[in-house]
C-alpha cells in the first residue's frame, strides 16, 4: 500500500546516537536530504546541527530496511556505528549557522554490498522556499516538527515523534539579523536537528487571505537548533538550622520556543560538496 504524504514525512528523519567518550551518550535528530543536480544526478546527505555531533567519538544511525517492493519493513532496521563520528561530518563554515551534513552515498553502497536495502524519504532543494514562496506566506503559519525529543521514539518501528506549533516570528525575516526565525512549539533536548516544515493537507490560506482548497503544501523552513530556557530553583533538602546554607537544585525549563536555522543555508553545502568531489 502506498504511503500517505504524512507517512512519507515520518520517514525523512533518523535518530542519531553519539558516544561522547566520557561514559555519556547523547541523542539528536538528523534528516535525509537530497541535493538534486539534474534529472539523473543527486547527492544524498543527512542534515543535523554541529552541536549534536560535537565531541562524538562513536555515532550510530538507525535505518529502516525495505523489502523487494521498495516498501519500508517496520520493526526491521539496521544500526550503523561509525568511529571518529564528528570528523565524518562537513560543518557549515559560518560560525552563526549551526548545521552539518553527512554524505551517505558510501554507506548506502556498503549496505547494498551486504544485501541490505534501507528505506528513507529524503527532502530536497525543491522544498526550500524561494523569496516568492516566502513572500506568499502569512506572518503566522502552522508548522510541523519531526524528531526525537529527549531521545523518545517508537523503538519497535523506528519511527519519530511529530509535534505541531506555529511560527513565532515570520520566516520572511532574519531574527535579530541572523539567518534564523523562531517557532512556538515544545522543543526539548534531542529535538535539535529536527526539520521544521509547513505541511498543509486539503487547503491553506496565503498571505493575502486567499483560501487555496484541495491542494497539499510541503515547505522545508529549516532545522531546529536551540531554544530559550528559564531556570527554576527548587529545594532538594530542608535543614531547620539558622544561617545554615540550604543546597538547591537548578532546573532548566523550556518555554516552548525554538530557534530554527533557515533552510536556505542548507544550499551552501552544495558548493562544498561539489568542491570535495
């Protein structure tokens, strides 16, 4: 049975597991992306944030397998572990752009040599909005974010968690002069690297209030990379002694805002990839 558009989007992401070498393991989100050069040539990569893979000595991808018909086999997946993980990524040269890409063509060839076929649905540069598309957006858009908040996932089926929210600042403009914008959505550690999309089914309203019925719309706005938090103080021990210092804990509480690096910055990697051959 053919996948619905929503189901296809659920196969665009990959859970990243990073061994930091100090006994701790972090998780993050990556998403598959294909740079389409022409009708026959494309360059497949995984996109995430620089800080997701920073300091990682060993990293792992969890990839769903596919059957002879090219369909995903839920519950059957291949775990690929790689040493010197951070060094395998290409980082965006701009220090203000928290993006990195991992060319996956060698991994796919290696898997095929072992008679292992993996299933994923890459996003591509046709989904990155042009200025014309951005101008046609309203200042307030519903957004969909796909990823692995706090490392949470459907482990049995290797499926991500989908969250919904709205744009908190307009993607038309650079927030504080940087190539980012803000979303109002529950954002947690592990969500870093999640694709942020406009995904409308059955119709949508444009910037001028015109209702477009009967059509679907998918726009890749960018990748989540950070979110502001406030700190709450909470007692962890009560000592009824005058002038005694009371130990306290500091809890960082997300305020349901997220910073998103704009998808247009993904295109910067094409020049680097072409240069590297």
